[in-house]
């Protein structure tokens, strides 16, 4: 058993296979997951686990080059937007419809129990060198 790190074997496997610019999505409980994209469903109940818990865990283990969020997050979920913008001041914003289209290219979508509006993010993998 791991002493440290992500205990979820599916998340660990996806992280270990990421290449430069590969994408992972952290999603709220309502984001549609496209057919053909790996679904890692962590949702236990409304709010558990939270977006923030999953986001913070991935930030410990992943080199992130860029992030994408829906423009609607700025008005509909300002607290979450501010948290992400603090980590990534040059984040990319797209419409929610374009965000959903872009998730088709993700290596995996991690579904959380988060139940707040537009609590979704695309994490683009960077490199360690």
C-alpha cells in the first residue's frame, strides 16, 4: 500500500501515463462525460469529494502547464474561480459549450461530488524539465 500520494489506482495510472499537453478533467457531479473518455467516478454523495479536495491532490502530483475553465465560472462560482486564478493567473476561459466539446480530448474525466455551478477544469500536462 502507498505510504503517500493518491490512493485511487485509476487516478495513479492516468497520472503515470500522461505526456506533454495531455489533458485531465476534474468535473462536478453534473458535467456530461463523452462516450469513449475514461470516467473515474469518485462521487459518493452531493459535495463528497469536493472539487477542491481533488484539485489540491492532483496539484501535488501533476505538472500543469495550462488550465481551461468555463467563462461562466467567473460570475456563477467566483470563490472557485479565485482559487484557481491564484494558481494560474493566465488561465484560459471558453464558453461552457466549448468546454464540454474540449473534454472529448481528455485522457480521463474525474467526476467529483461537487454540486456548485461550473466547477469543472481541464488540466493540461506540462513537463518536469
